[in-house]
C-alpha cells in the first residue's frame, strides 16, 4: 500500500492534483476540500507537501486518491463500507461537505442535511446513518494560544518521524531534529492547526537534515 506521497504540487484542479516526487509525477483524485486547501498554500508551502493516499485497484483500472489529512482519508474509507457507495461517490460526498459536518450529521441523524449532498438521496442518507453513526471520530484541532504539546515530545509528531524514517534518515537524528524544530518554532506552531503544524515541521526538518 502507498501510505503517502511527499512531493511538489505541479497542478491543481477541482478534483485532481499532480504531485511530483523525485522523477515521477503522480495524478491523484482529491476532494474539493483538499484541492482548496492546497490552492491556498503559498508557493513555498507547495514544496514537499505530504498527501495521504489510498490506492484503489479494479480489474480494468488503478486509481490513486489523495487526502490532506487522516480524518478525510478515514471518512473516505468508512463511506465505502455503506452499501452502494464506491470510491468515486465517496470522493464526491466529501467534496460536498466537510468531514466534521458529515460526522455531526451522521451522529445527530440529520437526514435532511445528508440528502442535500450532491449524489445522496434520502435512501442512501438513511443507510449512511445506520452504518456510520458514532463511527467517525474526529480529533480536535490544537487550540490556538495553548502551549504546544509537541515541545520536547517527538511522539506527538509520530507521522512526521515515520515519514522521514521511510525516506532513509536515522531515527535518532530525526527525533533530535523534530524536537529541536518543535521547540524553536513553538510560537509559530501554536497558531496553526495540527495538519498545518505537521507540514511546517516536516519542511523545516527536511532542510535541517539535508
């Protein structure tokens, strides 16, 4: 399984992104939410972007789907456990509603909201409620203005550490750099969401590791 791809954003459309990693350019299908977040990144931040992925292999095709964060990917996978919802429809659903609002609608049984999502009718909406109520669990974003929980604790940034280890870097050196970076940039991290902080630390760590 391809867990994630790290590379430079070459092109963004409403539902596709081209990411160049090394000498390979990958075409990933994405939600409108992910496309919007990538479009809002400044040119420097579009380098060394990390997108989580899901590879869907059919008899006649292989499709790679990209996600800005783990919550969106998890929602994509969970939606496909509902009878009648495949990968393309799951992506379409997540383009029409944020993961947080989707989870809230499912947990509250808000059939009216679910049925208003493009491609979802009352029947499918009811199936989603029955199958996914209280299933999607969201991690709260780190509150702004609070002390960063990562300072001095590389375990809080396990995804970044693992990504760098996969690239061949030494664990001890990686953990040292992440701890240094999270301390040096603590004030900046405090103003960011969890995912934005991860992207920032990842870019700084790559530069420090060389």
